[in-house]
C-alpha cells in the first residue's frame, strides 16, 4: 500500500520522515474512531530509505479483548 495516496488528513501525524532522518524508531498514540491506537515507524538497519510501518489497535480492539 502507498500511504501517500490515501490523502493528507489521515496522515497528519505521520512520523516516517522523522524516523528516516534520525534512523531511530518512533511512534505516536492516537484515535481511530473510538479506538486508541499506536502507530510505529521502524527504520531498517542498513537500508536508510526504508522503514516498517504498522499500527497496534487498528484491527483488534485490545481494550475490549481485555474485558472478555
């Protein structure tokens, strides 16, 4: 997926450039609807222009899972 093609509003908190510039992992906490999510950007050692990006809480509501 090319995230840049989704639009600017959903990516206003994007930290990809920061992660690439510093070559350090970075994250941001936020909301997706009613869910609390954490998005991560992880630079890949030896590949300064590449990173892994994923979010926790996007597909699974971890708060609801803990209540079960």
